[in-house]
């Protein structure tokens, strides 16, 4: 009994992608290149405002860490 198989395609290909990375890794199609630029500019502005004005309002919170958390919220909450 012989088999005549041509090609290199796999019969079964399994791939496991966690739902979080599948959603956030792709992004939304409506966010074009210019919108990306404005989102990045907004993130820079949020980080700047947090680091400049948070120590004046509440000196007990570390401003750089709060700024990073705020930028993550903007990135994954709005942009992605």
C-alpha cells in the first residue's frame, strides 16, 4: 500500500492564544495612523499632568507610578 502525498501542509494545526492577548494585540481597525498619533500625544499629556500636578495635590502618592497606570488605562481602555 503506497501513499502519494504532495505538499507540506499540516493535517492539523493547533494554536492556543489567550483571549487577552488576542484582543489587545490586534487593536481596532478604526484607529488609523493619525488617530494613533493623537492617542500617543494624549498619553504623553496625561503622564505629564500626573507627574507635574499630582505631587501638589497629594504628595503621598508616587507620581511616576500613577502616571504609568493612567497611561495604561488610556491605552487599553480607549485605544485598544
